[in-house]
C-alpha cells in the first residue's frame, strides 16, 4: 500500500471513528423500550465497504466501546442493569456484538461486490450489508441476554410470554428503526464508495 493511500485510509478511519462515537453518544439518550437505539451502524457500514471487513470490525469495536461506556455511566438503563449484575459479561456482549456486526457487514459487502465498481452490485452489497449488520448486532445481543442473563430477562418480561417480550418489546422497535435507517442510507453508502473509487 502506497504512503498516500495509507494516509487516506487512516484519515478516513479517524473521521469514521469520530462519527461512530458521536452518533452512539447521541443515541444513548434516544430510547424505545429499555435499551437505546443504534445510530452508528451506517458509518460502520461505510467503513466496512470502503476499507474492508477488518475496518468494519474496528469501527464495530468503537461502537461497542461507546455502548459499554453508556452502560457503565448509566446512560443506558437496561445496559446499566446488566453491568451491575456482571461487568465482565456485559463488556463481552457490548464488544463482541459490535465487532461481529462490523465484520459481517464488511465480509458480506466484499463477497457481493468483490472488485466490481458496477452500481447495481454496489447497491446490492450495501443493502445486504445494511440488513446483515443490525441482524448480527441484535441477534447476538438477544442470544447473549437469553443465555447469560436469563433471570434478568424473565424479570423484565414481568409475566409476559418471553418470546413475545423479546421480539415486540425488548428489540422490536429498535431493530426495525435500525434496519430502516440502514436501508435508507444504502444509497448514500453507494455514493460515498463510488466517489472514493473514482478519487
């Protein structure tokens, strides 16, 4: 990799890191249900599309770290409950789900687009990555919560059917908003990647 390309990559990742951090801090104060919404997936997707799966994993890790800080500081009441119950497991969940969401987005985008600059393939790659990223993020969260914090989950459900609570109360609105946001931003991602390819 040439020095100019390396500098451009580092600059791009630094900018995306700042955007991920700021968006997730802002999101810490937007709640639909017990957990905050994720606004940082779009810049993670852009980084994954521009720089590959490793960059997606790095940006996902930044997102996970900000979520963890929100849990520790009490900005995220649900996350704070988990942190107070088991800090180690909470840290693992926050970091692993973020890293995996970014890595999956980059891997899916690269598998679909490859080295092609065709608009259709880039759009398909962005849309599929935009679906996979929140699926991985939310899916790993729900799986970890069910396996590692089952008693807390049952308490939150307060007598409701557990599956109903998970799907419609705990993650439903947040997941749908994250998915819609990613799909709407798919065209933006294609434009950013297309402009970067022409530079």
